């Protein structure tokens, strides 16, 4: 029996190698190896990231740095020698943070480290002072009696779990998205939540929040996790806990910005392209090094590594999406503009999960494309990247609008996110949190994937 299984395994491996040989010549495999090795020995991705975070810094859509970032990206694409560089417009709801502060007033005065959530309205100039009403989860708030929070500040203390794939983010972010709406329904004066974060440091994590037509708008903030723990302990003493939160912010109406796009043209089918990229904008607290300067830098560099060795049959397009943090506005604009030629995207992957080592490679393609996927996975294995064979990858947030159109050949290069949410959306998202060696591995992986997808004999297709 063991001998039979061994024979079957050898036969299967031989078949896979034969299929790979049909897709890629020996010369193409050598070129792939050269691209991979060049990326592993280059500082280009880190140099690009250093330039973005140093020369531009935070890039909140609608801020003064937003057009500077657009100009920086155009210039960087041209400097790297991309064949085509262009802008595509996007609109978004502009919002500006001016100041924020917090204080525990009772049972004793203690500073409260908080930040306004994106889109929050302002408090009165003196802030809002009120007792809190404590909930562990958003569902608990929703299930509470009508007017249960009348005249109070709702506080949700949901703790996010830590995991390599960041699977705790979805459950935790629900409160950030709709907490202010649900709190207002119960009569609350304001909404306050534990940061969507795995960190122990005393930084509050911002992020997008939403209001609902017909529901009163109330200020909405997140507090640092140690402060959330402190309030939890105070609540356990069975005494009223009173806080003051002060947020000064402004909604500025419709803003205008741009997706910035660079492309190396293919030699045989230039209209077809592999799409890689990240989002150019960031929150205003840090310099957006992990979210998503790393994705911007490593995909720009990956395309350059490819072009320096060989121009593939199909084009390599790097899209730096606009206004992702405020609701995927650049991604929506891109999908709308390209809905009639979406069939030209032969493969797509976005880097928007920091710059930890990539550990897994996963596809979402039709069955006829799987031999190409396996061939790519084989060339990613020297980077310690495993092939995740479940053919249903998620592809990155800015690809969601394209995915909704149907037929997208999407790929995920899974990044180790164990510590990503320690820094996510905070003042601590800065260049020093990026390991240059890990960034090199990321860029090498994207370069191998993009080159092989663009140069394969078979045109990859989505499901």
C-alpha cells in the first residue's frame, strides 16, 4: 500500500512539473529566479517607503498632504521608468480632525487617552461630561431597553483577539462602524469604545465610523486599551464613572482626489494586465508606514524589479487607490470606470496588511487556471510561502468593488499580521515599525506572482 501511495505521489508530482513546463519555459523560470533574487537584495522598496513617509507623512484624504502625495506618486512612477503614468479622479466625504481630549472625572480625575473616529461630529467647545453606561459588545447595546442610555455616554469594551490572519478585526470593527448609531437610538449623548486593537500601549486607534439618516448624530471616539481596562475596573467597583470627552472636528462636504496609476506595458497583449497595488492615503495620526505605505512601496518596487529583467507578455499595472480609509472611494471609482473592460484584468492582488513576512499564497480562479497557480506557488516556495489550495481568496479591501462585478481572478499573498493591529490607525504607525528584510520578502513575492501571471502561456481567468 505504501509503495502504491509513493508511486501515485511521484506520478502526481511529475504531472504537475510537466504542466508547469508547458506554461513556463526554462528561460522564464530563470528570469523568475533572477527577479526574486534581485528583490531580496535590493533596498528599493524600503527607499520608496522612506521617501513617502518622510517627505509627505500622513495622507488623510482632503488634507493639505493629499495632493502632495498624489504628486509624489506621479513623480516616483516616472522616476522608476514606468511606460504610462496617469490619474483617475475619485470623490469622497472630506473630514478634518482639529483637537481631541478626554478625562475621567469620577470617582477620581485621571487622563483619558482617546481619538475621534473618522467622520465624528464635534462636541460642544467644553466637551461632553456624563456618566458612562457599560456594554461588553455591540449586540448587548442593541438588545438593551429603549432609552437605556438616556443622558449618558455609551462605552463598549469589546476585546479584539490576536491572530496571524487578523480574524479578530471583523467582529471588533462592527462597533466602530455603527456604534454611534446604535448608541443614539438608546438616547446616548456620545459613543466611546475600546480601540479596535491588540495592543497594550497607550495609543488610541482611529478608523472609519458611520451615521444613519434619520438618527441623531453624536460624537464618537475610541480610547486606548489600557484606559479601557481602567474604566472596566472602575465599573466593577459599582460606583458611577463619569468622563469628559472633547472632540473638535469638521465635515467638509465632497472632496476630490485621484487614484495614481503606473504601468509597464506588455509586449504581446498590453491591454491585458496584472493589477497590484495598495492605497495611497492614510490616517492623520501617524505617517501611514504600515497602513498602507508598505503596500504602495513594495508593489511599485515589484513592478520595477520585473521590468529590469524582462517585459512580460501582458502589462503590469500598479494602482495606488485613493481614500480607502474613508470608505474605499478610490476603489469604487476605479471599478466604475473599468467595469466594461474588467475582463482585461488577468490577475489582481493588493497589499494592505502591513509588512510582516508573507506566509501563504491563495487564488480565486477558474479551474483551467489552476496549473498556472501551482507553477507560481512553486516559485514562491523559496520565499517560505506555502500554497493554500482552497481556491477562494479574499484579495484585499480595494479589490472588493471589482470583485462585486464578478469574474475577478483574485489572489491573496497572506501577510503575518500577529502584531499589525498593535499599530494600526495610531500615532505609532511610523517607518521604524517596518522591517526592511520583511519588506524585501514581500516585494519579491509580489514580483514573482505578477511576472508569472503576466507572462504565462495561459491567460488566467476568474471564477
